[in-house]
C-alpha cells in the first residue's frame, strides 16, 4: 500500500527532518490515538442533528486532532456511503480540510505528513502543505525537502511522488498570497522537471479554487475570455494551467459541457488537448458528475452517465473525453482495473480499443514498483 510505504519512509527520515521543520522546533511527535470507526460514526450522528457540512467539519477537526486524518477521512467515506452525506460533496476538498487540520494538530513534519492516507486523490497531503506553508509554519525549502525525500523512495508510485509536489504547489500559492507569477517562480527552483510540473499543477488548482471563491480578478481570470489566464501564459505553463481549468470553465458556461468543450478548440496551438482533458476528468468525478447531469434528461449508472457527458464533446473529440474520464476513474481513491474495463465496455464501440489500451499506461503511473513486480511474478507463475 502507498500509505504504508510513506510511513516506512518517514519513520526513517523523520529524525533528520524534525530538527529543521518541527513545530516550534523542539516538540516531539505525538502519534494519534486508536479509534473505532463505528463509535466515531455514532458519536458524529449524535453531535450533528441534523447533519450539516459545517457541523461535520467541526467533528472532523476534533477527530483528526485526536485520532489522526485517516480516522476523519474514513468517517467521511462511511457517512457518504450510508447516505448521510450527499454524493455531490467532493471528498477531495473534504480531505484538503482534514489535511489542514493534520498540519495544525501534529505539526508540519514528515512524520505528520505520513499520517495522511492517499485516498481522495491525496487531498490530505495537498491540504497539509496548504496549511503548513500558508500559515508560515514551515519554509518553502524545508517543505520541498520532504517531497525530495519521498521522490527518492523506490517503493512509491510516480503518482505518490508527484502528489507531494502538487500539495507543495497549493501551499506555495497560499504563502505567496495567490500571486501567480511569484508562486510559479518558486516552483521553478525545484530540482527536477516532474517536481516543477507537479508544483505548477498545485499552484494552478489553488488559483482556480480561489477564483471560484470570488477572487477571480486576482488570478487573471476573465468574464469575457473563458480560457484566461491559461491562453495568456508562456508555453511552459499552459499544460498545467489548462489541465486544471475545468472549474472555471464550468462557472463561465454555467455547467454546459458542450459549450465549454467547444471553447477549448480555440485554445492556443497544442493546448486544446489538455483543455478538453480537464473537462473529461469531470465525467468520472462523482461530485461533478451529479452536478453536470442535472442538464441531462436521461440518467443511468455512474459509468453510463460518464459516457453520456462525453458525448457532449465536439465531433472528433469524444475520444479525448473517454481517455480523460478513464484517467480520473483510475486516479481516484483505489486503482481498480475491473471498473476501468467496465467503463471501456460502456463507451461507444469505436472508442473501446483506445480506452482499454489506456488502462495499462495509467497503471504504470499509479502502481508502486513493488506491486508491479509482484504482478509480473504472478503472471509468470500462472503461465
């Protein structure tokens, strides 16, 4: 498991990092207390009558401080699974908030970061850095060293390593007071291209989040140009900007998938693909899918709805949506090739071959090397 690999690593490097980045410099790391998930569920149901997100956030904060982020995230999953929380609530953003609480309760250290599970697309890790850097509890250089240490761990997937720099980018943007050029410049100082691009991705996601909260002018967004600021940036920034642009496009076009996808065809050369991809990712995002399907008269299963949304893409670009939707399906929560193949079986026949071929490519990015080796050994034994 990625989470256990992260813990093994940080247990080894914690002593080296702690003296540099420990909260208040000298505090010892306090491990979270054990918990019983069912008891936490009952306690939360009793405390929140009726259940509201504001009440749940208070409960998650207290639970994180006592039992760690895994307990709070597992509780959210249980509440949503039992219908106490609507399926339209975005678990990634909930995990972001829990990551904030983790850094606040356990300190901005490598050991504290290791408490964050990888669920909800590493939302806890992203929120951890967002708080730690945004509240000036850790320097950008010290935060980068945590990710650099993770990047050298051979048992982690490329996804896990890039996610650390993505979270770092959220924090950099927060600490830069959402000054986009300044934040991008800080990212550019990182050691590798994958680190830099992961950081840029976090910066641009944070920029969109701020725009959706009403700070759109500060981030360079426009009420007349749906592709700004991405179409106004230098070439090296455009991919990471466009691949995170979907939230703004949905705001601009009032959740009209067809109109948003059509606008991507006007993107600068080479940028139409990531612009289309960013919308396709929403098709298999449970919170976004529910929102976007409100404009559809025909509703089916989760995978059928994703295919319905992809068919809103311009002629000749439906396949872009299919592969992006598949990427997100595998990239979220657990890697499940069976569900991915089930999606490929649902889409139009002309897209099934490309869809199935994409599964293997995604798995190489998402699967830790040790799991890949085990899978290969199993295949050889079976043959």
